[in-house]
């Protein structure tokens, strides 16, 4: 789980059980721009027929109680009333993408 405020991005060792059911988000994650500064990273999300840009800790226009809590390379973690949901850009793609080794880069650069 991801905590907000001063603990953003810190995995909670003692997750809290949430009794209320939270409906699945009805959005489409279209893009992620991840920078070295969390404050300048943003995501592109389709809500209905509109594409919108959101940054960390912003509430969704279509769900004002849902906030973006973590932006990864391939996914975004949302929080709705203490319930966390991860939406992946491409399902099945890991959050950490292995970079090619330098030998592979040299071979590709030779073409």
C-alpha cells in the first residue's frame, strides 16, 4: 500500500483493512511521463470521451474522492477512501523494465 502526505511512495508495513467496497475505476490509462522529480511526472487518462492530464496527489475529475498516489514507469496507483488500485499501462508489463546491456546497444548502433 502507498501512503499519502509525508510518506508518499513508502510501502506500509502494516496495511489497514478497508471494510467498504470501492468500485473499479472506469478510466483508461493512455500515457505516463515519469521524471526524476515526482512533482513534474504526470499521466494521461481518458475519462469518458475526454483525455486529461494528472499529477501526483491530484483528484480525478470523474471521481473527486480518487487520488493519484504513485506514478511508476508502467502503472499508476490510485487511492479511493483508503482503498488502493493499480492501473497498468499495458497489462502484463512489469513496473521495472530491464535496460539492454551495453553490448546490445553497440550492436544496434552499428546498423
